[in-house]
């Protein structure tokens, strides 16, 4: 592959809208393990919330995908490869980016727990305000009711 071709391919990888319209690869080889990437992403996205145990799995998958993306990009930058191999690498990198975008856009792990914690904090602040407003915050030490 000629140097200008390599630069064109690298530019395609880094283009801001590169993932628009791109498909998530059906499977991908990550660190020697074949992963059903599309099925994994759709399975996770289908749920309204991601349970804590699954959140760990998703974080691990994102880390592995980032590592795989970096290795493929470095190969595209440095390896002696053909134009066809370069095109295949670009397609794989963009597919990985698409999967990462989908996984990054997941919401909080447990919306109900988050809402309950906010409500409890609101109630605690309200009770503290009432005690202070009614002069009962340190009633035990002053002998007041």
C-alpha cells in the first residue's frame, strides 16, 4: 500500500461521522477469542437498565474493544499490508467504534435505586430543615421540646 493510501484510510477511521450508517460486526476476534459482538450489544441495549453484574461485563467488553481498536489502528499505521487488508481494517475499526458508541450510551445501572437514593436524601434534608426551623435540632441539650 502506498503512503497516501494509508493516510486516506487513517483519515476515514478518524472522521467524526465515520460510524454513521456503519454496522456493528456480527463477530469479532478480540485477543484470540471470537465474540458475537452484534448479539452482545443488542442484548445489552434491549434492557431498560443494566444490572450491576452486567455493568462489570460491559465495562470489561468496552476495555477489550478499545484495546483491539488501538491494535488494529496501529497495524493500519505501521504494518506492511495491502490496500484490501487496509480496507478490511478500516471496516473493522469503524464497526468497533459503532459498538463502543452503543455501549457508551447506556444509562445508569439502576434507575430505581438512583431515584430511591435521591428521595431519601430529599427527605433527610427536609427533616433537617424542619428541625432547624422549629428549633428542635438540639432540643435534648437545651431542655426544649
